[in-house]
């Protein structure tokens, strides 16, 4: 079992986690909204033991440790590649009297999925739904995990379950579907997700376009990738750093492909010329 930390350690961890969360708020939204906003709570001098023992009196929202801080701690662990520690924060929350919410479950699901622990991610998703702590971001986290695993059937299943639960799929849900089909080798179905998004009355944003461009790149469809970049500009979706990286990568690969085609054509022409000379010498022409 995880032991409560010393007050000084808790305060330092809280301050570091809150500072990191403020600096990386945009990145958090881009990673399927795994975290909730950090509560604006100032340290009140209570120790971790006092906090854990007084949850019935003051409530976790008035404590030094709350769901927002624990979510930030989970994100820090996950970014450091420590998926076990990230998931273990759920147990620490229970010992502190903090009920894990959608943000914490989403972060745990994402950490497990990125580590390839799909069975654990499944179990966490089931636990979140059973505890009534699954919101739209939790479903999107699970779809994203299955997308990274290249599992279209299960990603589509969770997508339908999300709709059945009354949640409207957001951009990240569609990104997960694109990744799932793409990594399974089905570029056609990946591209069709864009039409599904439009049929739902939504417009593609930068994250969907990035997922589509990456899928086209993965399939070697460089002309399609360039078409998507042009459509992105027409739709007014501002490119981000990932878009620029994808565009540069596609440019290099496309140029190599064209160069390869030119070399092949030149070799073919030389072969045909040699064959023609041979035929002429043999008296055929």
C-alpha cells in the first residue's frame, strides 16, 4: 500500500504539479482532454495524514490534495514513462479520501494504453463506468488507446457506446477512429471518418486533419496528404507544430518517391534503347 508523504514533500509536489499543469494546458487539451482543470486551492497547512483523516469534515475540494492535483501528478508520471506510478495514484487517492473522477481515470487509461497494457486500460475503463466517473473525455481516452493499438472493431464499439451513453463524440474520438483504421492498414476507412464527422454536423479541426494527414503519409498517399493540407487552409484550420512536421516529412518522402520514379523511368528507357539496338543488329528492323 502507498504511504502518505510528509507535508513538505506534499507541498513541493503540489506546487510543481500545479505549475506544470498551467504551463502545459494546451498540450493537455490536445491529448484527449485527459485532465480536469486544477482547483484553485492554496495550501492550508494540513498534513497528508490530517487531510486523509478529515475528508468527511472538510471535503476534498478544500484540501491540499484534490483530484486536479492528483491528475497533474499522474500526467507527470505518464510523461516520464512511469505508467505503473501513474495508475498507482488511483490507490493513493483512495487512501487520501479523494474519489477519482473522469480526469484521473482518463489519465490512467491513457498511461496504461501508451505502455501497451490494453487489458489494464480495459479494466480501468470498466471501473470508471461502474463508478459513474466516465464522461466524454473518458470514452475518448479509451478510443484513443484502441486507436494507437490499431483495433478498429473495438474502437468503433466504444464510439457507439459513447453515443449510447448520451455523449457527443468530439474531435479526439474521431482522431482515435482514424488512427485505428490507419494502423490496421485500412486507409480508405480512415479517410471516410472525415465524411462521418461532416455528417454529424461537425467541422474538422487541426487534430482531425493531422490524424488524416498522418494516415495518408503512413499509406504512402502523398497526393492525398497534399490535398488535405490544401483543404485545411480552405477550412481555416490553423496548422500547428505537428502539421508542419508532417508536411516536411511528406515533402521529403514525396520528393524521394518522384526521384525514384525518375530513376526507374531512366533505367527503363536505357533498357528499351539497348533492346532496340539489339533488335536492329539482329535484322528484325
